[in-house]
């Protein structure tokens, strides 16, 4: 999650894992075209297809736009199966919480994500957790301002 714009009019925060998708698709293209160029044909075409599927599985992004003038926050999410958009008035947002999740393989390493505490419940800004608490606190402070 990164702050991509912080102006007097708005604050924009983006979280994208599209680099994983791009990496999987580049690997798929490599695994598809190298055998074709070498003249081996499509002997193992299932392997590039597997990388394409993995790329689609990791395709997700979230963008939170805090319109400081209109006092409205818009949360847009994109996954391989759906695209959604939610709007919240600043008055509905009671707090910004840093959620903590221990890494499944180790209870010593913690991961974090930001969530909005609203009148209707807890709204996570992203689906994923990150290991950088300082960045999460920096973004949280920017949202609160």
C-alpha cells in the first residue's frame, strides 16, 4: 500500500499486486515462445497455461481516494472475478485501525493492513497484509489528517 497523491484536495492510496501477475505472464510467454523458436512445438503447453492461471489468481488492486473537499472516501477494488466500488462519508468513518496478523508459518513475524472503523463495521482497505508497520502508521496518520 502506497500514498500516490497527497494534495490539499485529495489523498490517494493504492495497493497493487499486479507485479506478481506480470511476472507470471512473462514466465508464461517465455515458456511458450522459447520452445516454439527452438522448433520443439507446443509439447508442454500446459505449463505456460498454469502460469497464466496463477497470474490471474493474484490479480488484485485497491484504490482509496479521500476527497478532502467533498468529504467522501471512495474505495475501488479489482479482482479477477469482480470489480467493486464503495463510498463513505467522512462522518461515517470513526477511526483508522492497523490490523495485526501473525505470519502462518511463524508467530514471531507480524503483518499489517489498514481498516476503516465505520458505523456499519470494519472495512479493510486491502485484502493483503504487509510486514511494514512504519509504512502502515505513516499512511494511517495521513488518512487521519
